[in-house]
C-alpha cells in the first residue's frame, strides 16, 4: 500500500472561518464566508512571491521534523500525534501535529492540524484498489455545542474560535470529530488520538493568524 503513504507525504508538503455556530457570531466571519477562499475559482494566470513561513514565539522547545523526502520515498518516519516544527524546503517552517485512524492495511483517515489550516482526507480500500476522498465539512464538539467548519478539497481554515475550542478539549478520554465528504450525506465519525488532543494545547496556544503567508493564499 505504498500509494497510501505517498499521499500523506504530499499532504505534509502542502501545508498548509468558515464557521457556522448560531450561538456565536465572530468578527470578520462574514468576509471569509463571502470570499470562499478555499473554493475560489481562479480563472487567471498569475505569479506571486511570498516570504517563507517562520515559527512564532513559544515553540522553541519543539523538535523539528525535516521534510527531506519526496514522492519516491514511500516510507518516511512520520511523527504521529506529536507536536512538531515541520521544516519544509519550499515554504518554510510551521507548527503542527499529524493524526491517523486506520485499519491496518486497509481504510484510514488522516488529519493534519496546523495553526492556520486543517487538512483531512480518507482512503477506502476495496481488495487491491482504493478510493481517496476529501472532506468538505468538519464538525468539532465543544461542550453542549459543536462547531461546523466548511472547507474545500479537504482543507479547513483556523480562526481564533477554532483554536480556542481545540486547545480547550479535555484530555484523558475519547475525543471524536465528524467529517462529511462531497456527494455523501452520511457523516464519518473519527476518533482523534490522545496524543493529538494533548498537542492541540501547545499548537493553538496564544493563537494569532499568520501574517507571512495566509493559508487561503497558498494557491490551492
């Protein structure tokens, strides 16, 4: 199943609020909803240049995971459920945690939690073939409420409210999110690893939106 691992490598290299919560209206939310940055059609040719991503203060104690393998190396050592600084040779360095939920040798869900963007994809295996699907709705529990985040192509934005809900999740007990894929009315319940939940407290502490390269301007 090397192709399954190849896809996750590409996700790590890509990196990185459409929030609908009727109990809370967030400042600046309407602007994001109107622009639909993750699904915006780009019918023009353009060239843009950005400064590389840098690590904000407060993360000097994290180990660095260097992304120095491309698609030809299907078995990299992936730091599952650990807070890391990911050093990307193209776009710079960023903080995040990678989670997986899987049946060995079969179907799986990968979620990648970065400070400014969340990535999620599923792989369903049928014998010797597999179908990869990307989610466009992400639900996160929050006590008696839950957040609904609308994304596109498996990518979801993070804002101050999302960061707050993630870092305040209780540890030491099972934690689930719910994901919906395009064309499917049935949500997929997905358990998040305890190490990932613990890592959220570090990743989303003192959250502010990155200024160097906003996730919605990465071009995908």
